[in-house]
């Protein structure tokens, strides 16, 4: 047992101070204040330092959480940072947006009467301190390699694979359709969860590591996929999933019935100082409107909490299951309720009403029936239970599906699963196309940032092994596609 640890009996669990709902409704700042050093150390000291750390087991990255908690409790923050960053390429981001209540903290072995350790907030504190103290340095590889890798997508998976490969000395170019680095970290996640300066700070460190970024470039249109394969020794696809799932109900084509990502992107762009016509014209702005958001995941929570801050008259969230079966973070639901969002549980939309522009959502009550193939209870319609919610803006937050990449890239050999995600060999992260790898949401479907980082790190290992093998083979023994490149 480490001296000074296991204080969970005497020290109550505490988060950093949370700004009151009446104040945070007025702006897009992150809702938690910074941990003070003494308080962060005190919270870290609550860790039991157990023999089998379930927090680590249930972290997709297998972060060595007990060790960096111990270092924090002992005031050895630079060592805590070294441990935290050894398994995670963006711990300051995961500390802010990971659903810790479902992952590490939700599996803490401390008896629930004492409550779990405050892991995410301590992780954020460690890395923010590391940036402030200048401990976070650009990558300087010990050797420069001649091979180059193309990374499609500047989101979590793409940034992670790029940094890991740069550490090995490879020449990296990241291509992204957006005009800023970060993908959905910038345009999909609101500032009150992740302030954009945090993403820009990480992006600047990657640029200082001599990772090259080609922004505003749409692969398949501006540059062909074959050109990338010719130009680079390997390709990683980390495009994410952006195609909104649709509702097959009457009235879905009315004005002011909008996809969640369009709505969030307009809000984030406005926050970044961009001219955003749909926001300025009011079509993607909740100010003065009665808002209904359909969905129960974290994207739906982002939408309802954004609408509150934009000055909506009322904000309602319509979800077909109950609170206990909601897929999003319970912590996010709690924040939304504090900020005045009304949840309409066990209800589903039947139609959008209005003459040209939406004026209401007709919905029906649901009950939970027998479990489906996943084990979750299947929602069933309660007959004759129709009701109507007034709405000037209806936001569809039902999740995302992959774009048709084989068609977009003009690569029929780029095989996909029945869900439209890219097929890979999970041992190597390589697709059936030689030298083409993939990871993140385009492989998993819409998932968590931490899984994108995990896939990027795994793909970096796969690409490194592939290029070592390729370099060791005589040209006549190389696969035809590789030799041609």
C-alpha cells in the first residue's frame, strides 16, 4: 500500500467547482472550474491502489490510472503527466469528454457508499498543468525515415496514428475536408464540454512535430484516392461517420426540421468567429424558439444544452426509452436537467406538423417490451396515446452512419460491412487493400473519442510492421500493388 493513499474513507468524492446553472446558461464556457492543486491531490489520494484496477481494465486505452493518481497525490505532477501521456495522445481531451461514469469511474472498486475516484477531472488537471509548465513537447524522433503516410481525417483516430508514426520518424501528411484540425472535436462538440483552445493547443503541438496538414481537401474530389496511394507508402482512413440517420415520418422535409450535426456545426463555427449564414438568418439558431430534440445519446445532449445557451424559449428532449436505458452519459443528462431541459421519456415522433415550416411534433407514448437481440427492452407503441409538442425548431439527433466510401473514393475494392463501415483485419488494422489501413468511427460506427485514439495507436503499430516487412522484401517479392506504388 502506498503511503497517503486509500483516503476514500475520510475524504468525500468531489469534482472541481461547477458553475451554477443560472450562470452557465448564459455562455459556452466549460462548466467546471479548474481543480486547485491541493484539492486535486486530495481527490487523487482517494484511490485504493487495488491489485486489479478495474478503472484501467475498463479504459479502452488501458490507461495506468492508479499510478498517475498516486503521482498526483504525492505532488509529482510531471511524472503523472508522463504516465498519462504514455498511453493516450490527448488525455486533456479525454479527461473532459469521456463518459467516465460509464468507463473508468463507473468501474471503480471503491464501495459505492463512498463513491468512485474523480478520475477524469484529475486527468484534465494533470495535462493542463503540463501544458502550463511547458512539459508537453513536440515530437522529435531519434531517426528520420523516408517513408511517408497519408492520413485521411484530422479527428482523434487520424491525429493519434499520425503522432505515433511521427515518433517513429515517418513523414506524415494529414488530409481533411474541414478548414481546422480536430474534426468533430471542433465542429461537433460544444465549447461547454470542450473549449476549442484546448484542441488548437494540441493541434499546434502536432504541427510543431513536423506533421503536415492539408486542410480543405476532399479526397475523391480534390485528390483521388489513387493519387494518395501513389504519393505515399501507406494510407490510413479515419474519416469518421457524418451521414445523419433519418426519420421516416411525415413532415420530415419541413423547414426548421434539421440534422443535429448541421445545427452543432453552425453553433461552433459562430463561436469560432466565422460568418455562418444559416445561424445568422435564424434557420440553425434556437434563439426565441420552442425546440424539440429527438434522440437520447450524447449528441442529443449537446443539442439541448446548446439550444438553452442560444436563448430558446423552451427545450424538450424526446426519447423512446426511459432514463435508465438512455445511451448517453447520465452526467450529461444531469447537467441538462439543471439547465432547464425537459425530458419527455418513452415517447417517439409520429410526424412533424406545419405548413411549410414546422410548428409541432406529433408523438406517441411508448412502453418497454421484451428484450431485443442486444438484450435491451424493445420500445412498443401504446395505442391511442398520441400527443403534440409545440416546436419552432426540431433537431434530429438519431446517430450517424458512414458515407459510401468505396463510391466516394472510386475504390470498389475497399470492402465494407453490412453496416457500411470499412472492413479491416483487427490484428493489423489493414483493409483488404494492400497498404491501406483504417480505424475510428469509420470502422466501429459512431463511437467514443477514446476508441478513436485506441484505433489510431493500434493502426500505427500495424503500419510500422507493414512498412518494415515491405522494406525487407526484394522488389520481385513485393505484392503487385505495393511494387506499383
